[in-house]
């Protein structure tokens, strides 16, 4: 009620409602397990911004300032040929995919489908409609819209940023979450947690992987191969449309769909706001924020000027810690069975993202 009729509660909220098609300031995309929930939490709690995690639906959710989401990266994925794209839609909309961060209600809520049902034929039709509109919409508008905004998408954003986390740390977290059976085992002698790669990928994860990246068959992959290929493909798609394909926390470019990339381990919340244009009157979607946000970020002792620390992500709490050496040993079995090496590809991605591959002990997390 407050979002749709704020005039009824003027003492609590003077801000006008935001239609689905009206611009909000910031969209942050990043693969699963890249720290998106932490960043959404910090931007909300430190700045009292309305930042949604995995949702941009503004009629019933407080997301008038922006969204942090892995699945919203679909607006920067290229469509395959028509038959393949149609099959991708069928794959993703056939049934509810639990714990994957996607439901058509994340984008809009005007379908008339019953919210008492998690999935139905109505939601299936809505899913097809949403994906047909969202898939690649950021790429299409980038070439046709003079302002560089994704006008073809359900909801437009003033600025889009790509958040990254060290690929080896991302791999660990996703393995703990999506590998069933086998997986981790504690060495009673050393106390270290080992990973034996004998489990199978969660069905929902394999389905999403097959839907988004049809050149792969995630159903047949081992846990390490499947998660690694997902990480590689997602980053490849985002990096192809990121300005200068470089990690910058001081400036951005408006000539690319994604204005800048930043590492979650070393970037401060205030640097994210600066990249997003929250301080710039010419770019701000809600200029009344500027004075208040500047005051916070001009205080050098404020926690918002310190790199973020993980407090929201509860899946991999020290359960698994991989090294490049450990991954290389598993790679030998992967090559023998599946004919594909992932260690070298992940190391190349790590360097492209601006991290020092270095020795295992130097790979820190946030």
C-alpha cells in the first residue's frame, strides 16, 4: 500500500511511487555466489537505499533505487537462433526452479496469476513473456537508444555495474550449494576439508545452465566441470559488454551497456555509489538522495568507506577451501572423463578480472 499510495502515509514516506517502466539508479549483475546478497544488504543498511536482491518489481517491493541480481544479467545474453532460443525458454519455464533466484514475479506483477500458487500454467505463460522481453534487451537497446538505457527491458536503470569475486572462491561457494552427494569430506588427520567431485549437480542448477548456455550439457557434467563452465560463460557474457573491460572504481563509461566492473573484495560501498552516479545531479534518478549520501561518504571514518566483509552469505562458512593445486588434480580426472580442462580456463579468467593468480595462500576473500 505504501509503495502504491505513499500520499496516504505522508509522515512516513514522501517519495512518489515508481512504475515498472520508470528508471531507477542502479543495477548490479554478478554470477551466483559473487556476494550479491552482501552488497544489497550493505547498500540498504548503510545508506537506507531501496535496493532489491534478485527483484526489480517496484509495485510491491522497495526497490526504487535499484537491484542487485545474478539473473538480471540475462538482459546481456545474446539470443541463439530462433529454434534454440525457443527451447531455452521452454527449459526455464517448464516448472518452478527452487533456490535459483528466478521467478517471473521478480520482474513484474501484473499477470493476474495467483500468488497462492508458486507455479501454474498462468505463471508458466508469464515466465515465457518475461524472458522473451528481458533476454538480450540490454543489448538491443544499447544499439538503438541514444541515452544508452535498456528501454526494451521491463524496467530501466541509469547505470549497470558488473560485480566480480575471485573465481576460485566463487567456485567453492557454488560447489557447496549445488553439488549433491560426494562433495566435501574432512580429513581427520589434517583437519582440512577436501572435495572429491563424485557428487551430481542439483537438477535445478543443471536446468538453468542448460537453458542459459545451450552449448553445454550440464546434466552430464561433474560438479566441478558444471559449476566452472557456468562461471566462465556468465563472466564471458558480461565482460563482452562492459566498458573497457577493466576493473575501475573511480570512473565509468556510458558507451557500453555495463558501465564498469569492480571486485567485491576491495571495493567500498561509497565507491559503488560513485560508480553508479548517485552523487551526480545529471545522472541521479532521485536527486534528493545526493546531499545525504555525500555527507555519509565524505566521512572517511564511516564504515561505508571500508571494503565490505561477508556477513550475509551462510552457505560456505569455511566448509570448503580449494587451491589451484587441488583443482589441477581433479582436472586430470575431468579431462579423462569429459575431455575439458577447467583449471587453465579459470586461471585465465582470474587474470582477466584483475586478480593475481599467484600462490594459493595469497588468494583472499571478502
